[in-house]
């Protein structure tokens, strides 16, 4: 009798368990009841009528039927949900569906499209970083509701940071140390800072509290092990702890935009840079200097253009001294670059001439700067033991005055002064006070 009851019961229980898991609790309960009745009828058909006279057999039928029904109900609880996880009673605490992230994804996709449209229009500018700083501020404000945003770029010496939007490139008051405060910690460690994040440790929070300016969020811009800059957000109108995923995505996105612009600028500079002097070629200089000239005029500031001519470079190459000629060109370019300001423009005009555009200076002030540069260039070029021959340096200088001529006109006038300097054997020729500038070249 035991085998008669057990043999059909076991596969029925397994079938009810599998079917109940697929159908759900209510349907699993109904299936369990039907299968329990089926098991009773099947057992009755396989045994004699004496089955109901045996108390043990009746109890077994009842227990087996209850087991089948319970199996259907248990296996069908929350179909598709892992066993041991109850459905939350409060739907407000459940996780958001993937559809809830669609608006945020659309905003991120829109931001990427905006940058792809922004890059070609601004990457060709002589100094696109201020415009990029505004783009970063707009993006962080739109997606993260951030305000008081200050992006900084690492300087060439690596000891300080300068704002992307420089009010005065010559001022040191805007520079930020890379070794102090939260900014220094973020830049050197390469890890972001979020105010109130316990994972950062009490020392970092103490460091943030000791800083004069408030900081709600600060993240570095890196490229491998190199540091390119840092972005400081003083105020956040969203909860950074519940929106940590959004902050992480924005850090990566802004970093990618930053690296793309930096790579574009470097690529353009490599195409437009003379490999010997490491200065812009003539077309690149004229384009950059032309933009700088118009910007100066728009600000109501004058400009002055100087062309330095090193006579004798051609003689070096004619005598097969190419290495000496290249070394001389590199030395002259370093001398010019060492004296100029960040917003001045300098380029290699041709094989023996170098052009410099001075911004925010008149001809008189530019003449003083030129005189210092000429003294240094004469020291370099006058070393006959180094170059094997005598080299002379001349300079022509022309200012914009109140006329504000375009760059092409300035170049034409400066070349005329250069011809006058050669004809009259002058050290420096300018468009004003020619008598005081006409010191002959010995």
C-alpha cells in the first residue's frame, strides 16, 4: 500500500512545484488542489476499496494532498522573485525602474552632442580655455544644479593652478597652490572630494574645514598618471550621497571633454609649430596674432609688432653647419619666449626672422622691451667661438597707435622698417623717433 501511495505522489509533487513557480501563488494553489484530487483518484484506481477502511492509508492521503497543495502555494509565491525575498509593502522604497533613468540619459546624450558641436567652433581659437570653462559651468549647473563652479588648469611648472577664465594673465593673485587644502589633496591623490562623505576619513574633512573657501565637491582631471586640472564646486543643490552615480558620471564626462580639447589643441599645435624653433609657423602666427590684435582693439588696448632678423643663419647652412644653425634658431626662440608674457604672440616668420606681437603696450613701451631682447640676442649671436662666424641681429618695430590697423598692414610697415634698418645699418628701426633708434650696428 505504501508504494501505491508514494509512486504517483512524488512526480506529482515535483510537477506542482515547477508549475507553481511559473504560474504564481494563486494559480499554484489552484493547481495544487487539482493535482491533489488527481492523486487521490489515481491512488483509488490503483488500489482496492479497502483503501478507505485503513486508517493509516486515509491519513496518508490527507497528508499527501495537503503537501501537494502547500507545494503549489509555496513554489508559486511571487513568481520570478528569488526565494527568501519578500515584496516590499511600501512601493515608495522600491528601486526605480530602468525607465526612470531615461530623462537623465537623454540629458547626458544631449550634453555630449553639444560638446561635439562646440569643439569645432572653439578649438581653432588662440585661447579656447575660457570658453570651455563656461561650457563646464553650464553643464554642471544644468545636470547637477551646481553653482559657484571654478575650473582650474595646471600650469607648465606644475606648482600652481590658474583659472580657465583668467581676468589678468600676468596676475599671481589668481593662482592656486597644488600642495595646499582640499584642492591640493584632490590633485595629488587623484581622488574626488565630496563634503560629508564618511568614506573619505576625518582627516580629509578636517582639511576641508580649515580651507577658507567652501567646497561641496571637487574632482581632478587626469590623463593616466598625469594631472591636467581640477574642478571645484562650492555649492550643490542635490544630495551628493543619493546622487553619487550622477556625480561619478559627470566627473568622467567632464574629464573626457577636457582631455579631448587638450588633445585637439596639442594636435593643432604640432601641425602649426616649427620643429626647430618650437615656435608657430608664419601662417599659424599670422592667424593667432590677427585674432589677438582684434581682441586688443575690442578692449581698447594698443599692440606693437616687432620682427627680429638674425643675419648669418644662411651662411651657417651654406657651410654645412646645419646642427649649429638649428641650435642657434632654438637658442633665439628660447630667448624670445623667456621674456614674453602669456598673452603676447611669437612665431618664426621665415628662415632668419622672428616676429613678436606685444599686446597692451604702445610703441614707446614696446621699444624698451625690444631693447632688452636685443641685448640678450646679441649676447647669444655674438659668441663667435660658438658659431664659428660673426652674426648680427636687427629689429624693426611698429605700433598700432590710434589708427588701429589690421595685422597685415602692421606686418607690411614692419618689413619696411626692417629694410630701412639694413639700408642704414641700424640696430633697431621704429615708426617713431627714428633718430633715437638709429644706433648703427658695429
